[in-house]
């Protein structure tokens, strides 16, 4: 039986990806192995094999299967959004050294392919200049701010994967991720070491209480709203794609304006029967418009987004109500 090993399984995206794979994989042909550093019985209760491994500890890899490894999925790492104090050594220890251990594990185990989630900050130099972000644009790293060194370490891993592809014939799939929208009980993140409320969570909470929402910046500014389950679909299809790999800008290819975002939140979360009000604040800080070019993901992987903006919000609301991962996330 072929085995798919997923590192970072206890993380936000990891939990959803494991869930997606469990739903879609043929259990007669593939065995799913979740790997994380958290002590949890969540996966065992879900009927999924779980191995507790810290990628910073080389000895931990001795506990992992090495036979019949088909694919390795790398979702582990340190992110600035969940990191209060800047310490470059941590990024090196986790994002670089830990990733190298994962790649070596894939090589020694004879894995056919490795999947890796990269940050879209690798293209930060194009923000505000190119409304459509294409993989063909390549890299343009911004060397200032709290994402700079993080992005450098993530990009080094992507380059190292290309080395493993050319030197050891391991197929490599790299996914540049913008903000991935998903339900998680955590409502704050860090920017330059300062804790802030996640904007869309703040808006959803206000709408749920029937409060007036503020629309900051230009109402027609737009974003590509990527729901986690569409990302899971894209990555899942990469597990079986008949190509050597590549770099894919993850998204939907759909422009959702700020006005559409606000109106959608009100439609899905505002109490029925109560008047929904929006105050436009054009002089307050907005955001840079962008949409992801997903043409190569459609061609190479057969990816087609399933969640438009409203369907994403409705599914988010369901996840928020059901709290399916509460055992893992400690709700």
C-alpha cells in the first residue's frame, strides 16, 4: 500500500488537508500518515495514523515509516503571523534545517513527489504593480518588514526542492499561498510583533452581533479569496498529477471586491430581520488589489475552484458551528 506522509498535520491548513485526503483517498490503495509535534489523540479518534515528530529533532525521523512512501507533504514551519518576537535563528532551525530533514526523509524513502506551501510574499515586489499575479513573474522579494527573513527561508526551501528534483528526480510541487481563509478559533495574529485582530474575523463577529460594519478604503478594490478547501483540492490533485511538478500561485482567479466582501458577510452572518448597515470610510487604510493566475494549476493539475465567495462564507459558518477540530485546537 502506498503511503502519503503529511508534516504539519496539526496546523491550520494541515488539519483541513488531512480531513480532505481522508474523504477522497482510496483506503485500499493509499495509507495516510499525519505528522506533527503536538501531543494529541485527535487523529487516532478519526482513524488516521499519527506520529509525533518535531522536525527540529533529527532522531524523531527514525520513528517514521520508510517503506512504500509515495508522497511527502510539507506544511510545517514558523510564520510571522503567529510569532511575537523576531528571532532569525528560529526560522533557520525550523524552516531551513527542519525542511532539509523532510527532504532528506523523502529522498531516503524513495518518495515520488514532495508538496510544499510557499508564501506569496515571494512576489511582494509585484504588489501594487501587477493586479494579476502569475507564476511566470517569478520571485520579487521585499527585504524589509517582518516577512522578509521568513520569506527568504521559505524561498531557500523552494530552491532546494528544485535541486532535489534535478539531482534525485523527486517531483516537486510548490504552492504560493496568499491569505488562506478558514475557520479556526484563533482570532488574532502578529504584525511586527504587535497583536492584531484578524480583519475578516472581526467583521464576521460584528455582523453576527448585528452591528454596523465599516468599509475602509476603495469599495471596488478586490482580492482573490482562497478558501482552505479549494487549496486542499489543488494540493490533493497534485498528489496524482502526471507532471514533474512546478510552482503554482494558489487562488481562485476570481476578483471579489471589498463591497462584495462586506455585503457577503452581512448576507451570511447578520441576524435575519434586522437592518444591516455599512459605513463607508474611503480615507482609512485599504488594501492592494490582486488576483491569482491559476492557469497552470488548471492545466497541470486539473484544478477548478469549487467555492465562490458566498459558498465559502456559508461553509465557514458551518465549520464555526460544528467545531470539528476542537479536540485538536483546544476550543
